[in-house]
């Protein structure tokens, strides 16, 4: 799933921006810069899609981003 997250980050638009942020947060966690609880909290916040456009063309990308964030951060 981490590979999918990085792939989404290569795109353009809001989904790519969120994926880039998720990658940065993951790198900070892996580098020991933030704790596991901070990591999970940040990823939970990022997984919320309240300000994402409801455009059906983005639905697949939104779903992929959400899944990647949840799986990478092991959120339940």
C-alpha cells in the first residue's frame, strides 16, 4: 500500500497533494521524528475527506488514497 500512496502522490490536484502529505508524515514516523500515536492521529485527520470535491471522476482516486492511508497507518 505504501507504493500506491507514493504513486498517488505523483499525480496532480487535491488527491495528489493529500497523498504527498501522507508520504511526508510516513517518512517522519519512519525517521523517528513523530511518535506512533502522533502518526496515527495525523493520518486519521488526513483520511477525512470533508473538503475534497465530490466529483465522481475523482472517486476512484479518493478511494485509493483513503485505503492507502488507512492501511499504511494501520488505522482501525
